[in-house]
C-alpha cells in the first residue's frame, strides 16, 4: 500500500511511528549516558568530531575544510540529541570531561 497524505488515518499512523522511533532513540541515549562508559564514549566522539573547534583548515584545501565541517556537523547533531535526551546526564558528562583533563 502506498502512503496517502490525504488519508488522516495513515497520517496519524505515520506520526505515531515517528514518535515511537524518537522515544526509543531518546530512551537508548538515556541508558547509555547513565553509564560512565557511555558518557566517555560520547565525549570521545564529540571531541573527535571537533564540535568545539573551527572546521576551517588554514593552509589546507577547501576539501579539508569541507571534510572537517562535515565531521563537526555530525558532532553537533549528536551533541543536540544528548542534551535533549537528558540535560542532567549531559551536564554530568561535561563535568567529567573537565575533571579528566
């Protein structure tokens, strides 16, 4: 069956599926962030993505800067998802990052 955006039942069913996926993702992130190992993993990913640094590569090519910006964009999306999943656990991760360095 193809999707019919004018069919209210199909639209509601699709919206429920989307909400269920988002709820599952949020729940998964909360479970992972509740563990020190999960927070360490996400912290390492965010640092590797360069979320807190410029993506411009002086002396490099445009491709170098574009690649770094792509990595940074993925990190920013993860950063936002972690904050939305659980602000307290996110702040806990940041505090751990500051004391580990």
